[in-house]
């Protein structure tokens, strides 16, 4: 009877029938009470998004697997202190963290969210040392800015570690399972079982603890040998993903080919392979993007207001009203004049990341599949066919004993195949890891170059294309970011990875129709995902309905309180509504989640700058600059804070750096001219403004400042000419009043004007 109930529970879990699994498991626990059966019941509840039930079932249990499951339920309920106590009991200071790599990873998350960065980094590194294929641990290190180069992390030591683990925690191919079974197991492949040996338990669920915030539904099942963990496989998002009305129709559907020349029968990287290798179905609603992005190119109207800082702006989008220009000669107009934005050119520039064909290169086969052996080996290039050659490059990995035959789950596997698979996998991880690490360090062009080294079939996946889109977003190349995000949508129409950033791209391009369509589509896919509500909030914000936008961003925060970008967007809307107190609270909430969230530092700096608290403003801009030292806009406002504190030389140096960082950004040039005027260096200021006219020929503030300079030099005719040109460009009403006042006082000496 026990065996029948046990098997019935597992079958229900494999077929995603969680209510039936709970019912049968309750019968199992009633008939055969034991802690192991309670683990299985708790796993069923975790699968069914009932962490509170698992919490009460496992409270007070002592087995390692029970403590691990209890910690997961605590993490989901935001009881971080209890989660830490379960993983590291105070009465057992030397006790081993349960579940090996997965336990260290979960403990790292607990330390990260309780602001203990060094401890978090230590445990993430521990997790990687135990399981080099635990990608999410490396991802967290990148987010914390503490990741080593991918070549060293996924190098020779990792290869030897994989070789040692492979006989016990290998690919877990089950040749007897059908493709549909594998697809179901892909959603439920992490198990803790009375049938699994202690070494198996240490690595159970190693890949599925990625982000188990409050709305992530994670669990570990108990299972037998037929349900071995796929240690080192891609992270399984389905455990923690939010239920979606489209999940049933999307989970087993391969995305459409990204380009037309894909062979219809080519292997799909997102599909479940027939060799029994479960592939995780991407559902990135569970992955709140750790990185929060600030727009650098959507500059505010260059002066904000004519001769002083402006009124309310969308602060941490790092600027106000200018549409970014492409490499073409078109000009982004900053102000209310007619825009000649490059978005109307009809096509984006052809860049080095032009969409890459996935056609197979000559001499390269898609796959070599051995269903008899249960191992899938993909040949990436002819040059890699001979993996056991005597000569190797510094990045090559060598394994000893390549002729040994290893039995795996009843399948005889050659050690050479292990070597080949591990070599290719680590090579892939090195390329992916280096690209992601550079992206987190905001070395965006270097990150793009790193991603370009990927094989076509991996480059043309939703996750990679989303990372490429984010890199273009950081480079203020919105047209290219829009194009790449569109490709990501084609590759993974069910994925929400990076869609919050994509909605911000469309916001800055003022593509209200596309943004509205995207928001409605995301809501239809998953209305319980924060990305969906961020897109909806951006849609309302673009229509200047800031109160409704704020409600949508607050909904995103409610769905996932650890989604830092949603907190930042709330801060933007509070600033737009001139509610600075709540704006400060929102930005501080974002920083509590992610201390390297530089656009929250920037947002605080902008608030203090508007409140004329210049020392505070300088501090926060400097912190933002430390996080992202390549942002031209952050440099510009840091220079503005220096100037307000009478540090003119420092301000000029910072403006020069900002101009060099992004020559398409007119803001630092305008601020440099302002600083030179305050230093009464009128000749140099006029030179800067003449150059600026080439970049922003329809910006009224440039002509108004030139008029002011000519007036101070007693060149009244030229002053009148430039004031008139400024008025012709239709500046805002407040600027019109300022310019007219300057014209009326044209012949009044500056000393008397200042006295008045």
C-alpha cells in the first residue's frame, strides 16, 4: 500500500496534478507517518503555492532535507531569520548546510536580502565550488559585482569537479521515458527521497532555488531513482513561476523560428529532446531582473528651465524629453519643437549584432543523437571534433582516464563522452558567464562582443537576446534595443525576461501604440508577474497619467516585493507628482534590495539637487558613479552638483569626461557652457555653444544662453537676435516669460538687473 501511494503521489506531481498529489500524500502520511513522508507532503504543498502549509508541516523537524524544505517555505514567506536558523542551527555551529550547493545558494540569498554581502558572496562561491554548473549562483555573484572572470570559474577545476560528480549526478537520462514524460519531469525534476543516497541529497534541487521570493512557487519533491536530479542543467523556472492563464497552451509549445531559414525539423533549444534530457521550459516571470536600468539617452530638455534647474521630470530615467538619435545624421530635438527623431528613419542601423542566421555552417551537423546510450552530443564545429588531441589552447580542459566506461542508471556511458560533454558545456558557460559579468559591470560594448562569440543556436534564444537588448538600453541605443527585444519576443513569446526594460525602451521612444500592445500582451500571458504591471505603468506614465501609473507600479511591488526596478519606477512617479518624501522611500527600498541599483542612487541625487541639498546630492551621484562609471548622464549631474558646491574645476573635469563618454549627449556640453559663463569665460562658453548647436539645432535654451552671454558682453544686436531665435523655437510657457523678461531688460546693466 505504501509503495502504491508513494508512486501515485509522484505520478500526480509529474503530471502537474498537485491537488491529487496532496490528497494522496495525506493518505500516505496518515497510514504511514514518518518524517520522510512529511517531506513529500510539504513538497506537494510547495508545488501548489502553499508555502504556509509546508511551513507548519515541517516546523520542528530535524532531518537535513526537512530543514532545507522548511527554509524554502520560510524564504517564500519572507521569514528570513527562520530560514537562516533552519539552514545553520545555532545549537550546531559546525553543522553542514543541507543539500550541498542548493543549500549554500539558498543561504546566500538569505544573506543577500539581509544586507550581509560578504557572507552572501562566500556562500554563492561555496555553491559554485560544489556544483560548477549552478549557473544562478554565478549570476548572483555578477549582480553583487563580485564574480570572477568566467574563464577561471568554469575552467579546469570545474571540469574535474564535474568528472568526479558525473557517475553519481550525471545527465540522468532515462531511455525508458517518453518525450512527454521528460517534459513533465522538466517541471518537477528536483527530488529529496528516502531512496536517494546522502550524496544525491546534497545536490538535490541545486538548480531550482533561483529566486524564491514571495510569489515564486518552489518546492522539492521526494522521489525514487526514476526521478534523479538533472544536476547542472539549466535552472528550472517552472517551480517558482507564477500561474499563468496561458501556461497550459505555452508550456509544451516550441517558439516559432527566429528567422525564416531555420530548418523545420532542427532541434529547438527550448524544447524537450527525445533523448530523455529534460529541458527547462522558460517562464521568466519568476526571475525579477536583478539589474535595474536607467535610461541615459532620454535627456531632459537641456536646461530644464532656461536659466535654472527645471520643474518636475522623470528623474531616474536619467533625463527628460529627448528621443535618442542613431548613428545617422538625424537630430534628436530636446524641447517642444518638432522632433526629427531617428525613430522615423524606418529602419535601425545595421550593427555588429545584426540578427544572426541560424543556418548550419558547412561541415557542421546539428546533432549526433545516440538514443541507445541516452547521451546527446552536439558537434559545434569541425575544429572541435577531435576533443582528445594532444595539443590544447590555454582555455582547453583535459580530463584523465578518457577511456573508462561508467555505468549510469543502467546505461553504459564512455568516460570520453563525459569529457566531451563537460568540455562543450563549460566552454558555453564561459561565453555566457563572461557576457553576463561584463553586462552587470556596465561594460556593455564588451558584453555585446562576448555574446557575439556564442553559437547561433544559443545566441538566438530569448535569454541571450534579452541581455543584448539590455546592453543596448544601457548604451542609450534605443532603436537597436527595440529591434533586439523584438527578436527576443519572437524567440520566446512566452518569456517575460527583460520585458520591463523593453517597456521602458518604448517609453523613451514614445511608441505609445507598441507600448500599449506590449502591456496588454504581457497581462494576458501572466497578470501576476511584476513585469506585466511595470509595462502597464509605463504605458500610463507616457500618457502623463502619473497617479494611475503609480498604482500599476505599486501592484508590481505587491506581487514581488524584491523586484527593485518596480520600487524605482514608483520613485519616478512620486517625483513626477512632486511627492519627494515618498519618492525617497521608494528609492531607498530599491537600494535595500540591491545596493548596486545605481539608478536609485541617481534618483535620490536628483531629489536632493531639486531640494538644493547639494552635499547630499553630490554623495548620491558619486555613489551612482561608482556603480556605473560609464554613464554620461550620471557624470553630467555629478558635475552639476560640483558646480552648485562652487567646485568649478572639478565640475569642468567631470563635464569633459561626460562629453567623451557620449558625444551624442548634449547635456554635459550645455552644463559646461553654464559653468564657463559663471567663471566669466565667455569666449570658451560661446565656442562650446556653437558646437552644441550642431547636435541640438532646435533647442531654444542654447540660443537663450548665447543671448545672455552677448548681453553681458554688451553686444545687444546679437543678444536680441539669439533671444528672438529662442522664441521662434516655441519653448515652454515659463521659458517664454523668462526670455521676454530678458529682452525687456536688454539695455539694463547686469548689476542693476541683479539688484532688481
